């Protein structure tokens, strides 16, 4: 912690976050140590197959019920506070849970989208995922029981053009949201230090920002339980819970003086 404070004092830093940041909010880390294997979400079959979309929404409904009530934990809240007092210049996240916004962070690049909106793949019409889930329940009363009628399961299409609806999260094989990627690049460019938190970086999306920062001589701090893909690049590795480390940084970093 003393070395982290020396690296961060009088600096602005960005935080690159992954699933490990949200585990204390009740959202599983699908790639962390000991995690169960999960079925990947593939873009091409989602586009091509009504049956695949049906299976996705049956599983997705349960995930929505389980995870949409999640609230920010101590790590999210501490990062937001560090943002508000001038240390954190932005967050680059692989998460789609929106918890950084809920915590109060203002500049957030969501590299893999956000689960709270759902859009038409044909015309781009967007509704809240909550509204879409309400339609799923109305059309599939068995969702509210322990025995879902998978054979007759109905998936609503776009109310504007009857096209297929997909949550605004990035599937495998799908292009990243361009605006979020460009914002992430600006955040990393403007930061003096890069802090990687709660991610193994097995998904390579943020790697370019870390490599660029390292080539510019910017310090890299990794906070994660378990190995990451950038441990050898890091100036400092803290093997600890992000929910413990970020509140401690809030407590110990000297407050900036504004003139």
C-alpha cells in the first residue's frame, strides 16, 4: 500500500475494471479462479437463428432477475469518490452492469456495452431491458413458475420494424462500441498512472491501452486476486480484494489542494 501511495500521490489515474470488481455486489466473476465454465454469447448465431435467440432470452431472463437489482459495493463507491475529488480521470470497464454509473463515476467507457438497454438489430430502435423483460413475462407466464415452457417460448420483436431485439452488450464476434473504445483511449492517454483492478485481462480488449501507457513510461498498478495477463508489465501487483484496497486508498491518499 505504501508503494501504491507513492506511485499515485499528486497523480491522476484511470482505473481499468473487470468482473472481479462486481463480485461483492453479487455478480459472479465468470473468468476468475474457481469459476464455473459458462456458455459463450455468440453474435453470428444470435443473428441467424430464432432458436438461439429463444434459448438466449430464457437464460437471460434469469440472469436479469438475479443481477439487475445489484448495487455498487465499496470498490465502486471508492472509485467514484476518487473521481469526485480529482484523482481518477475516468474508468474503462469490461463490465456491463452499470454499477460505476450507479456509484457516481461520471466518465465511464463501457467497452462491452450495458445490459440496461435492448436494441433492434435491423433499425436500431431501443427500449429499456426492463421494459423488454416485462414483455417476456406477459408473453410467457411460465417464466414466473419453476417450469418454463421452452417449446412455446415467445420472444418479442421490434415494435417499430419487427426485427430481432438484442441487449446492448457485446457478444463474441461482434464489433466493440466505437464511441466507448475512443473514450477509453482518451481516458488512458490523459492519465498519469494506469490501475488495473478486478480483471485477469483474459479478454484482450483493454490491453492496447495498457501497452501504450507502458511504452510511454506510465506506471502500471494491478489489484487482483490471482494472476493477470499484465503481471510482468506491472510496477506493482497487489494481491488483495479490490473492495479492501480502494477504500484504503481513499483514506490514505492526501487530498489535492486546489488553488
